[in-house]
C-alpha cells in the first residue's frame, strides 16, 4: 500500500486523491498502481456509484514525475496505462475535480474522466514538447476527440496553457466553480448517484463505444446493450416510484 493516493467513501461516491502535494502530485508508479486498484474497487463494489479523482494541496496533477523518469520508472500500469486509468477507465462514471494545474499527464488523466469540474483559477495544457517529449498518454490522440482539432494541435505543438474559462468555452470541462472543485464534483456526483445504476452504466457504455460503430449498425448495437436495462427490476422500480411520487429504491438489477 502507499500513502501517495488516498481514498474515501461518501454517499455512494468513491473519492480518490493523488497525495503528493510537495511534488505537485506528479505521477509515480506507486500512485498509478493505487489509482488502478481504486478503479477496480469502484467497479466491483455495488455500493459505489460514481468515482471522483482529485489532487491534494491545490493541484490536480502536474504530469509524470520526471525524477522517476530519469531513474527509468514508468508511472503506468499494464493494460491500464498512465496513472492506472487512461487506457482503461472504470465502467462507472468518473469525475475529475481540478484545482491548480492539470498539465501533461495530469491533463491526460483529466480527459480520461467522463466529467470535469474545475476551479476558475485552474490551468490546463500538454507542455511535453517544451521538454522534448510527446503527450503520449492520450493527449495527442484523445484531445482532438474532445475539442476542435486545430485547438488540440495548437496546444500540442506550442505546449501553452489555457485557463478554465477557455476550457469551458471549448467544452473540455463541464462546470467551473469559484470555490472548491471537489465540492462541485461531489454535487455533480450526487445527481448521478440518484439515478438508476444500470441505466447510468449502460448510458456511459453506449456514449463511449458508439463513436466507432458503423452508422448502419448503431441502433442494432445499442439495442443489444440497452435491452436488459428495459426489462430490469430497476426499470420497473423507476416507473413505480414516478407513479407513486416517491424516491426510487434502486437495486442495480
């Protein structure tokens, strides 16, 4: 175990905190492995509905720990990628709560999350080229899927930063808060926790997977995924709760 990543639970939310504030939460091998373990816990524990990934000490993540890089260490996990999450995010929703800087691998961690809440003073960028490197943990591949290609190209080739207002304008983040980003992420998470867990999981699955489906197969493939949701106990419970004007009692099945 490592104290480089802390976890806590709150009302169905798993909060995962990168805990290297003196190093601006730069990612190490140990931290990546701990995050991967937390993502497995999120997916395997039925009492957990949503994950929140954040950083301690006013910074989200400044990227790869360069001292570790010089020692030959890779802050990745086999099959999971950088930070234990960029190549294989959890099946359940994951929200990034960003304070300070989300740079290099930190930005790549952020864009691997499904939703982003950021403080108004946060900064974002992939400055790897300034160090003779490439944003290889998804930055140059995933960023053009989330913002216009020309803007992604500019960020990748200049290494310059953008602020929260610009990131929100581009659709890179969901919400900007003047206060604590984690509090804002918890508020967003609670609105997801209130919904049917099967419906939430499959909705995420369809959104993520359908971008690569052939147009003439999209509805067929969607039906294969969503059909079990419509005959689930939760679907009946949702309808009953609406008719009876009460909160639903979800069972996740």
